[in-house]
């Protein structure tokens, strides 16, 4: 691949807006059917597609130099933002969360580091993608797996990362797997499914961050729910990406600086989740929630903010 693919930048822009929107929707369930349905719709596919796009953009590079480079890009900002989260929590009279749990979205840095580290080796395994799906389903039976090191999410989302890299090898962008008519039908079906499920307490099964035993309904229900979730995420997610525009637009800039928006919004998320007056007004009001997420992502990806926070996002200089 040569140069930047504007449509991929636009896809990243859309996904980061959905990340911000999903995080602002709080608490869940909120009691508002429309807000809960929007939450389900977003969580069906936004992080699986982030993993898929990350796989599409990742090279299968082995060796110490690649490992060090990814540690500088991903683990260094993890440490910085964990420290900032801990400081904010202390100032608000709350204890910091455990270092290895990566709350408020930091877990994705751990997962992406692991995916890139194992990619050169996993891609050589015959039937790696089907095997990763089996692993994603089987890991739910492990009773001790959870938030630490983002291990559960790393394994549950691994099929999407590998699928994205497979699309890279085939030369097929994630935005071109489906045509626009098929994408529109898949998105419409996803909206209907989200509206139906919003009447049930199904949220815990969307995250992929723990064993089936912790979900409540039972191991069989957990397994079936995860299998359906993986299928819906692939279909709905690739359908949504098919609708992404191809030309330059405001999504393009947001997508090009999606890591800034991803990490910086977490600093606002910490006090937001501890401020009932804020999330009580915004978190369950769809007509406020959607424009707030768009505006926040746009501001955090704006040139002045990107320039002012560059050293937070990339605290270590590139290796020479």
C-alpha cells in the first residue's frame, strides 16, 4: 500500500466518534430506550472494527526493533495516561485502578501491542483465522481470565485483527468488503436488533472482558451469545464501513489523529463518570449525546490540540 487511503482515515474517524459516544452513554442501562439501543448498536461493532482496521494497517514485523518500536508507540503512552488517570482520581478522592487493567479505554493499547507482537508468528499457522475464532469462544470458559493485561479482550478480538491483516494481504480495504446497498441493509438490521435487545440486560456480554461464568445466565448462554456477537460484529461492522465516504471531509482529520482523540477523551471520561450531574444529563439523552461525541472528537483531533499534546501521545522519541 502506498500513500494514505482517505476512506480508511474516514473509517477511523467514524469509529473514534463511536468510541467517544459509547463512553459518554452512561450509566447503562439508562432507562431511556433510545439511548440504550444506541449503546447496543455502537458496542456491537465499534471495537471489533477498530481491531480489524488496526490489523489492516499493521505489518507483520518480527524482531527486537519492531518490538521496541511498538512498545514506544503503545506502552509508553499507556504508562503516561495511567499516571494521569491516577492523578485525576486522587484529586477527586478516589483510589487509582490497578495498573494492568487499562480502564477508561487504555486496555486497547495493551491488546494492540500483543496483536502486533504475535502477528508475524500467528499468520504462519494454518487456518489461523478459524482457530482464533475457536479460541475467542473457548476463552470464555477460563474462570480466571478478565481485565488484567486486557487478556480476555485480546483473545476475543484477535479474529478481527487477523481478518484485517488478511484483507491487507489480499489488497481489499475493510471499506470495500461490501457494497453500499448491502452495507445499508446490514446497518438497518443492526439498528433493529439493537432496539430489540435494549429491552434486556445484555450489556455485560458485549465487552468480551471476562469469563462466561461472570455474566450470570450460564456457560451455554454465554457461549451462544459470544458466537452471535462475533457474527454480528463482522457483518454489521463491515456493513457500516462500506457506508464511509471516500473523499476528504471532517472525518478525515479525526481519523488521522484518532489516537489523540482516543487517549485524550479518556482524561475527560474519568471525572465525567464520577459526576452524576454530567452523565445524568448527557449520558441518556440521544439528541445531546450524538452531537457531543462528534464535537468532542473533532476538537481533540484539531491541529492546536494535536500539537499541544503531541508529547503526551508520543512520550518517547523514535528509536534511532
